[in-house]
């Protein structure tokens, strides 16, 4: 959703197809940040499982919503831990795509 919104995609599927490299970079960044913060490990295949879910919701329109439940944890980890994620959120804010103010 975040990558698609920042890149002005019409659907999650379009974001997955056209920006797979960025999607994978964000997923890898977020899983690494969570592992470092929480002291846990994600099992092998995390990206493949998320890609399979993306296929199920491929027609969903992209939007950044429910910030406190979806993105705020990662945003609050800071730019050192989540630079791509946080940068994409700021891009969305600059383009007026968020219905809220970033903290």
C-alpha cells in the first residue's frame, strides 16, 4: 500500500509488478528493524508469503490509512532503522496523499 501510494499506482498489484524492488527493500528493512528492536527472527519465506498475500489483494486501491496500526511503529523506529519506509511516508505527505499529519 505504501509503495503504491508513493508511486501513484492504481492498485496493490500494479505496485507489486512495477516496483517489486522497492517493495522487497521495504519488507527487508522492516523485518530487520523489528528483529533488531524486538529480538525476534522471522522465518524463511517471509517475502514469499507477503507476495502471495499481495496476489490476493492485487485489485485493492493503494492508500496509506490507519497509520497508528500500520505504519507508526516503523516510523517511530526512526530513519536509521527504516529510511526507505519513512522516506516513502514523507513523499506521500509532500504529495498530499495522507489524511493525517506525520508526527
